[in-house]
C-alpha cells in the first residue's frame, strides 16, 4: 500500500494565505461570533489560527450549521454527491 506524503496543510502556500490588507491581529468579532442552526456559512480560513481548521479541499464551500460542539460548529457541506460533516471553529466561518 502506498503511504500518503505530507500533512493536512500540504501545498496550501497560496490558498491559505491572508491578503495584504487582512494581515495583522485576528478580528475578535469573527472569533466570538455566534451562529444558529440552519445558518448558511462560507468556509473561509483564518491562517493565523490553526485550531478547528477544515481540510483545504473544502476552502470556499458553502455549508449549513447543524449543531455545536464546544466552541466549534458542525457544518454540513456537499462534496460532489456526498454530504460531509465538518467541525469548524467560528473564526473560519463567514455568514452568507
């Protein structure tokens, strides 16, 4: 069996990079935002905070909040025909 090389953030130098205007401290408004079940959100990574970060393949996808686990939210997205459930920190979510 072939072993997978690299980790979850492999080949993401440009994908998970902040734009020049967004560099600096993390916005507390995004960090402490509260979301309700059924809210639609976009997965938009905050590269300065790695906890609760989703797999880079799902960057830019739209999902629906289905629950909460601790500080993080359960987000259901559609990956081709499959429904997948991700556990994501609110700093990586943007309300639509």
